[in-house]
C-alpha cells in the first residue's frame, strides 16, 4: 500500500460565514483529505496522482513505459508521474498531455490545449511523442451538468473513445487505463477490450473516494493490430473485477 498520509491535523471545520452549506462541506472535505495534504507535500498538482500510483503499485502499468499519452490531463499530476517514468525531457519529449483546460507547463510534457474529441487530436498526440505509445491514460471526466444520467453518459462516451484510440495507437504489450463509472461500462466496450488485451480489470483504488461512482478500467498487454481491431480472434482476456462489494445506489 502507499504510505499513510502525513501533514496538517485532520478533522478541521470551516466557519459557516458566507459560504453555502454545500460549498462548506466540499471545502471541509478538501482540507481534511489526507491525499490532498500528501499531494502538497510530495509536489503533485492533484490528489489524483495517488490513484495512478496505487493502481501502478498493484498492476505495474508504468514500469518500462517509454512513451505515454495522458488524456484529460489538467492540472497535471498524472503527467508529472509520466514524465518521470519515461525520463522525458524538453529535448526528447515522451509524454503528450491533452485537456481543453489550460495547464501550466511541465518539463518533458507536450501540452495540447484541445478537446480530445476534436478530429485532429489523435494525430497531434502521436506527433507530439514522435513514436508509438506503450501506455494510454485517460482520467477524462465530462464537465458536470448536475443531471446525473447526462454526466454519466458523457464520461462513459469519453472512456469509449479513449479505448478505441488506445487500440489504434498502442504498441504490442501496451496498456490502457481509463476512468469510468460504476455500472457504466458497456458490454460492447468490455468485449472489445477483452479481444484486444490479455487482461482486463475493473479497479477502485483507495484514493478514489468511496462515495464516488468513479472507478478505473485497466486493459493490460495489448495484443497488437495484426488482424485488425474488430477481428482479433485470439483467446478472450482474463477478466478481473477488483471492486469491493458495491451497491448501485452508493455515491449518488
Ligand atoms: C479529473 S481531471 C484530470 C486530473 C489529472 N489526471 C491529474 O492528475 O491532474 C479530468 C480532466 O478531464 C478533462 N476533460 C474532460 N473532457 C475532455 C475532453 N473532451 N478533452 C480534453 N480534456 C477533457 C477536464 O477538463 C479535466 O481537466
């Protein structure tokens, strides 16, 4: 497991003042979140860093990666990790990050401020790293509208487009990791990943808030494109469900 969080005293309250109750609750949760404190101490731009690090600790997705694409990258904690593991430098860029939000520069990372759904995004991403990626990461979450079903469908769509992109661009043996939602992964998408990767895993890292429907889909060991995306006839992948017991209405 990752190290226990250290830092400021937890359990702090925020004075009611002018804040709306929901904003106060958010702020309280944020300042008392041990992962937020640890991210600050360890120099990560977001607590999301620990989701990737925890998944990696168990499934070794980063080991040996030479080129990484990070989809939905802002503010940039996954890209920070990606630049480190690939030894990416500004002279020899091995990490491409895309987000429609502005992201502060990071050494060794080519940042594209662009919608991943833009037709030209795949070409620009591949061009940025100058070769075949061995890891495609997606932490993309659609901006929330407040309408649960709409938000859910939009993020699931991003996950699906990211998965087809990964199958188009990954080198053999490469991995794909993407944010998805509990209960949301379409059978068709799961079947496609199982055909194209050796192992497919649903995982909920400790850093992903228990009350959130967020989880991650990890597809390991890309089989390659020899026979075309939809025609791979190899044995289906091993499927592992690592989510803890979960009920449909948790986190809604
Ligand atoms: C949870 S954040 C990513 C955090 C990031 N992994 C980190 O470690 O800092 C999700 C990001 O996905 C981005 N996003 C959502 N839809 C996108 C799209 N269509 N194209 C590019 N970025 C997108 C959002 O703007 C947001 O910054």
